[in-house]
C-alpha cells in the first residue's frame, strides 16, 4: 500500500497516548506516564498529524509554535518534532505526504514563515528543503588541565546549588534574558520547561539526577546557571572515570560564564566534563592550555523557509543589500522564482520580481544560511549555489553573517526542550 491509501489527519484527544507511544517506539524509546503527561501539555493536537492503518496510528508529526531569535530580532517558527513512521510502514511515501501536508498548511494559513527541526538522521530532510543552520560543538574537557588564565575576570558573584523547585524560576528568568540576544535560541513556555527539566530515572542510565548551579551577584540577582549530572566513563584500565555531563549553561555576563566554568572545573572526583556548546565557545580562551578542551562539530538545528519573502524580510543583515535571488523549491513550488531582497539600517524588504537574478540557489541553501552560520560562499564552493553577477555572492554571504555563530541550546527535540 502507498501513502495515498492511508488516512492522514489530526490526532484526537483519545488517540494521543497510542500516537505518542508509537512515535517513541520508532526511536527505540519508552515513555513513562509522567513523560506522556508533559508531552501532552506541550502538544497542540490541531497541529499534530497522524497516519492511520485500520484505526491504528503508524506515523506522525507535530508542529509547535515558537519564537526563534534570528539576526536582528525574533521570528515565529514552526518547530517540527515527533516525526516518525512505524518500521512496518516505511518506504511507502508516508513521510513525504506528512511533510507536504504540514508545509502546505503553514503556507496557506499564513502561519510561521520558517520551519525548524532537529533531525535524528541528517540525510532525510534535505529533500524537503531543510538546511543545516546551526552547528553544535561537542566538547570534552580534561578537568585536571583546566587552569584559568590569571587575568580571568570572575566577577564578585557566587555559585550556589539549588533544588529543582528553587532553581526553576531563576532558570526561566536567566534563559529569557540570554535567548533574546542569542541567535538560534527559541522561547520556552511552561510546558516546554517541564519537558526540558524532566528527570525520569529510566532515562538517566547510570547517571545521577540533575544538579542546578546558579550564579548570583552580590545583590542577589541570578545571572547564570548550569544544569548537570554526574556519571562515569570507562578509563581504559578496567575502571571508571568520573564525568560531569553539562546539559545546559546560560550566562548573562562574561563574569558569570567564567565563574560557572570555574565551579564546574572545581568539582572533585571528576576526570572529564562533557558539554555541547557553540562552535565559537569562549571557554578555551579562558584557559592557560586551550587544548584542555577538545571539540567535535555536529549539525543541530535545520531550517527551511516556508514563505521566502516573509522569512528574508524578517531578519536584519550586516551590510546594505539589493540583490535578486533565483530560488528553486520543488517541494514548496510557491517559493520558486526570483525574489528581490533589499536591506539597510536594520530593516529589509523581500518581494517577487522579474529583474535578472544575481544568485541562484534552492530553499535548502537559504535555510542553511538563514541564521548567519553556514556561509553562502561555502555552499557555493560545494557547487550548491551559482553566482550570476560578479561580486554578488561575496556581498550576500557577508551580509547574512552575524557577530557570533548561531547555535541551539536544546536537547533531543527542538520544540520541546
């Protein structure tokens, strides 16, 4: 049977639990009652699709409406998650039918101009117009070699450990301050925080529960936090080495950032500190020996423009621009054609045009470059972008870039964490 022979529709209330368990099963995961309740609170059933076979859900995908920090401000974003097809129903075009229905609805209802997701497999979503927009930096820090430079400014604040109930309101306030100035960070509502901080024992393995370290200034203001666990890793000698796994770190100032890392590096009985941060993370530059931090890049947030004109007009650019983009979008044909992008003084306009094109590219390349991380020149060097007017590519690539590398601080699923 092909995708057209199955029924695709929104999930009803009584269908949510079997739908969520089916999605979890496609990822080889279990869901506790607590996790199901948290997921339900964060899920809009009117934007949650399922494919049914004889009344049973066999595939699904959800959209979570969020606000995403982009260069120059914030934009509504359709956070796509809980995408899965049961192993019994793969290779029948079901995923393609869900992606097409989802993106068509976003466009026809004039909802979010961009969509974003965290793919479990990087080779899947390019064919649907998504491009890798942020890169995470998987860092392993040798705690014993983490000596801070003598001129490091730690400020006058202190780091205190808090219980989860005490910590949460502080975390929420700090996160909101940091995310509005951090490209790639989404907002978090109450339901999203509940999922982010969920700490079910069956998901920890041999690791401990979360610890919450909060940085406070002398006047009591909370200006940073680190969420972490203790675990262990084989030491190669038949034993285990202590590991601190940092799930998330946010700081409102460079002093708070340095103080939190000094705290983490001072935890006893620890050999390694693991953390996924930004490509241009500041930590190595605070250390006498930057090689105490070893990193490996990994793609994280993937973006695709749902409405090219609204998306490109919704961010700012680092240089004045007036160029025409010839966009190919086979999956969302309404985006195809030439678009004139004009930008200056923090504002931008983008609209269809019949003028000659300066650059030719696909929606996936626009998605990759949208947050200012992946450069247009790098994509052109791979043969993915064609320059049609001399000098246009270099100008556009520079204009799309931001001051810092964009990155996404969340966990496994973009909209929930």
